[in-house]
């Protein structure tokens, strides 16, 4: 594969994607680590008697959606300036 020499920091979005990916992998790895090595922590009851894995699952799903929305918003608004007349 021939590398694209036209990639500049202004149009290279892979860095942001990698940051979000590693953030999510860290969050998920923590969940797996707790399940594997501290299963007694997973039986902890939190809000309204709901156990920790359910809350953690909702946090994982919500964070994936939020990260996707932020990534989409950043890419959509990247390069737009106040003087641009295109829509």
C-alpha cells in the first residue's frame, strides 16, 4: 500500500479515533479484569438494589454511544470556520 502524502494534522482523524478506542478498551478491560479476578465485587449492590455488572454494562453502552457522537460531531465540524458559506 502506498502511503498518502497528503495527510496533515488538519485532516488526519485517526489520532482521535485511537484515543477514543484506547479509552474504551481500558474501560472494558477493567470490567473484564473485575469479573476475572474479583468476582465478589460484581455481586455488590448499587443503586436501587441493582448489581454492579448491570450498572457497568449500561456505562459501557452509554460511553460507546457518547464517544461515537463526539467523534461524529468533531469530524463534521472539523474544517468549518465562521467564514465558510457551505452547508
